[in-house]
C-alpha cells in the first residue's frame, strides 16, 4: 500500500514512517511533486485535517501523473495544544499562536519571514506569558488524522478520522532542546520532564501524534487483513 502523508515536516515524516506497518510506504508532498500552499480555513482540527487530505487527494486525481497513479490514499494530521485555563486555546491556531492578540511590532520590523525555529520559540514564549501567575497549567495535545482512500484500495470507506490525546501541563520555563514546537515546555502526564528532555524514542511512543498514528495503524492493519 502506498500512502501520501500531506506534510513535508521532517520531524513528522520520520515519526510516521517509523510506526507504519510492513507493506505500507509513506510519501511526502515533495516526493509526489505537490508544492502548493494549503489554505487551512477550518475552525476545528477535524476540519483542517480533512481540508489538507482532500486538497492533496484532489490534486492527485486531477494531475494523473504516472508517478501518482499507484497511490492508494492520502492522510493528513492537524494538532492543537488545548490549555485548560485559556478555555482550550490556542487549539486550531497552535502553529501560529504568537501572531494572535499580541503586539506585532516585532513582525513589522522583521526584514525577513521568521524561521521555523524562531516561530517555535515565539509560540513557546506566548504560552509562558499567557500562563504567568496562573496555578492551573493543565493542558492537552490533541492530534486528528484524516485518511482518504481511493476506490480500488482496501478500506474503501471514504473518509476515516482518528485522534490521539496526551494530557500534561505547561512548565514554568523551557527545559531541554529535543523535539520541536512546544516540546520544551510541555510535561506529559506521569512524567517530570518535558518532551524536549525525554528521549526521542520515548516521546514518539507516548505523544499525541504517536497515539493518533497508532490508531491509524490499527485501521490499516485491519484493512490489509481483509
């Protein structure tokens, strides 16, 4: 089975590929030649995940290129950090939270777009600012994955959505340099270290994305048996 993961994020790709069952090949957007920006206009993780998968699948169907004719399906993920004391924010805006309801003077003086690393740092800094002085630092990471399959593949049930959740809390400062995104400030439930401090193998086993992928793998394994 050949599936496209609607992402070029190297961190996500390595995590996903490591967990896929034997017989399932995962291709990135770059590998199939999809270079367009996807406009994530959804108001929920479920909607954005579907938008990404659907946009790529429609491109594959319309392109009819020889290198994509054998693709069995597309899956996409969307992840949100949901902080209890902030009524579930940033949620669907997690990736660019630093831009919301803040003084953007730093952006206006920026001569070039922020790098991925700078965006990660700005998002973490906002999380720490928003929770300054708050006793309740509980939160959760939630990942939703949408899978779309073609008519000739196993699991031809149209759309399948699965999710993975990991509860935890926001640390009072950054710890560790591993992982990416909010990892240096997120302490998963049952641990006293952030995702940024935990070994990658452990983090990839217990993370929200890993749990969503595990649910996806169950679906794929059931389909491959049929």
